[in-house]
């Protein structure tokens, strides 16, 4: 009897230990599983966020992006989302609880200066655990931005109901065994029949001499059998999770953020069914959400070029189409140009389970290409004309066809004029090129406006006298000073003043006025010339633009002077405006901030 009591006490001890250890093991397993799930989700989220340069989103798109991300962070799992450009300046910041301020510097540095996907764990001073995912975004081989995403690791409760389900079951069976044992003891240790397990196998007989030990042995065998059953169930659950991965991806709330992007996205599963398409793409296709989701690609996409592109990508091996395919959508947006790209999203084993089709607006690129081609053609035309004249006159002189001294002199003057015209054109092109690439920089100093006034008038005075024109001065008693590059400002004003002389008839009048306000200096140049048509005014500062007015076309010019002038005024933080009426003349107004430099 004493031995039986010891066995019962030992059994009680093991029960208590089991009640503690089994929930702890279950708790650790669930914690590791939750961390694994968060890491998988974080990799998926940061991967999708870095599909294109979110660093170039416009402010309006930023607001939509943050609003959608806030709505989808309601479960408090997303702690923060930061997108930083190539200078590590923050473009987008989402951090409802300011967790990003508690991120250690070593975590930030690893995320910003290491390449590839970075996964790092850290804890805040309050004891909360977080996992940061960081991934750089590249464009044309250059790192343009970095996406940093912080997910909160939930604090699992050790005393949760789920952790005690299995111990409760075990305790139930132990108590049941104890009751049976007690009943067995009351019946003077009657021999027990065989105990059956659910799968039909039998345990060994229990004899009356070691009854308690036998019951414990039977219980151990049963628990071992239950453990095998649990392992089998876990294995089946992992397989089920693999099959349900597509459905989990479909239900991901982050898809709502994609609707704020300024490019189209379509996600296609392995059955060629569309399971996500954002608003941008729906507008291009002229479809609705209900007409697209859970339909085949052929049913959703009627655009022949896009359908052909998708079919081509299905035949090409690899994960990404770097070149894409250009196309237009005549029915919904005929004025725009687009380029389609494709990419495959793979699971952990490398198997493709989602095909991604993106549509980007490339209208600005097309406009830039056309402008560049027009620029080259115009330069070629402008250079060809003086070169042709120089060559023709020179060949006639070399062949001895011109023997009259006066005519030879006229030919030489023509060649000299065309040479000067060619040199001036090349100089203007070089100066314009400097403005285009940002190398035209102003060397600012204190500039006296009386020097500008007299220098500009002196430059055009000879031509004005030939046309018997009067240049009037309207100046204040005390000339104001401005901060700027005096040669550049002089060049800009001479362009305006020279045009006033060139495009005005003989005996005309030009007024050069200087005015002063509290913060600005205003230059006004009025002429009584041919004037500018209202249709031409919005274009006069464009490169190579010249009016179709016959009076303007009769005068030589490259169409670059006003374009260069506008760039010079812009560099000086100024504004240039024009008012004109055909046959009555024009008024150009240039406003430049006053200088705050001291004369040294």
C-alpha cells in the first residue's frame, strides 16, 4: 500500500510537470511559427512595395498611399513603413505610434547601406519586439530608393486557452485512468482487459503485480500514438498552407494600396485567371472590378497588343521582361503612350504562382524623344543654310567667275555675314546646351542697374541709328542694385532690346525703363514694332520657335535668343512676362529680386 502511494505521488508530480512543460512547448512552437509567418509576410510586402520606384510618387499619390496603408494597418501588425530616396531622405513615412524613432542606428544603417533583402530583429525600450524588412529599389542599374517596413511581433500569452487544450485532454485521461485505477483497486485488483487504441492496435496485458506501472506504460504508449497523430496533422497542415498560399495572397489587404499607384497592375494565377487588377488598369481597359476578377485573361483583356504580349511572356522562360512592349489604348486614352512589363512571383521553392503584368505611362518619354529629334533637325537646317551660302559664294570666287572688284567685295561681305551668323548660332546652341544640362550657373555679385542700362543701349545703338529709331530712357533718381551675374543679365536684356530694334519699322520708338519696389527691380522694354500674335505668345520662349508673321520671317534669327533669356532670368529667380498686340508693339517686363550683398 505504501508503494502504491509513492507511485501515486510520483504520478502526481509528473502530471504537474506535464501541465507546465506541455503548454510551454506548445507556446514556443506557436511563437516560432508566428515569427516565421511574419517574416514570410514581410518579405512578400516589401517585395511588392519595391516593384517600382515609390520614391517618385507625387504628393497626392503619397497621401493616398499613406491613407490606404493606415487602413490596412488596423490589425496593428504593420508598425511603420518608410521609403527613402538615394540621398536617404524620407519620401514616404507611415508610423502611427512613432516606432521608427526607436529603431537602433545599426538597424537603420544596415537597411540603407546594404544591398539585397535585409531582415533584422530589434526590441524597443518598452520591451516590444519588431522585425524590420528593407529592400533597395534599382533603376537603370542605380539605387534610387530603399523601402523599409517594420512589423510588430505579437506578444503571445502563455496562459492562453489554446496552450492548455492538450494538457487538459491529457489531464482528463489521467484522471480517467486514476478513477479506473481506484475502481480497479476497490475490486481487489481485478485483472484488466486489453485497452484498445483508436487505430485498432492493442497494448500489452497488465498483471496485478505491477498494475500502476502497467497503466502508466499504457498511457505513455497512448501519448506516443497521439504525438504521431499530431505530427501527421502538422504535416498535412503545412501541405494545406502551401495549396492555400494563392488564396492568402488574394485576400491580402495590401492590394488596396495598389489602387493608388500611377501605373497599372494585373495579377494572374496559374490557371490564367485574373485575381487582382488595380483601378489604373481598369480605366485603361474600360472594365469594372466585377467584370474582371475570377475571369480568364482572354475574357478580361480585349486589347490585341496587350493580349499578344501576355501570350508571348507565357512562352518565354525567366522571371522578368526588361524591355517591355509599347502600345496605345485608342478607345480609353488615345493621346497617351504606354509600355507593358511582365514579371513572375515565385514561392520559397522557386515555383511561379503569380504572373504580374504592369502598364506604365511613357508619354513624357515619347515627347522627349520627339523634342530631341525636332531639335536635331532644326539645328541641321539652321547650320545648313549659312554653310550652303558660304560654300556657293566661295566656289564662285575660287573659280574666278567674279572679276568685278565691287562684286567681289559684296561676295566677301556676304561670306563674312554668313560666317558671323554661323558663329552666333553655334554660340547660342552651346549656351542653350549649358542650360539644358544644368551647367549654366550665375556668378552673382552686386550689379548696378545704370551700368546694365547703358551697356545694353550701347550694344544696339548703332543698328537703331541705321533705322532712325529713338531709344528713350525712363529711370529713377537713384538707380537700384541687384544681385546677379552682370554679363548674363546684360546678355538677356540685349536679346530683348535687340529684338525690339530688329522687329520694329524705321522711325520707331523704344522705351527702356527701370522701376523699383520694396523687394524687386523691374525692367520694362516697350517698342512700337510689328507685335506678336496671341497664338504665338505662349510659345515665344520655346527653342527654335519663330512666328509665321511675314514681317518676322524676313528678319534673320535662330529662335534661340528668347529661350536663353528665359533660362537666365529663371537662374536669377526672376520672372519674364510679355504683352503684345499685332501692329501696335510689345512690352517685355523682367522682374528680378534685389540683392542683399555688400559692395566689397
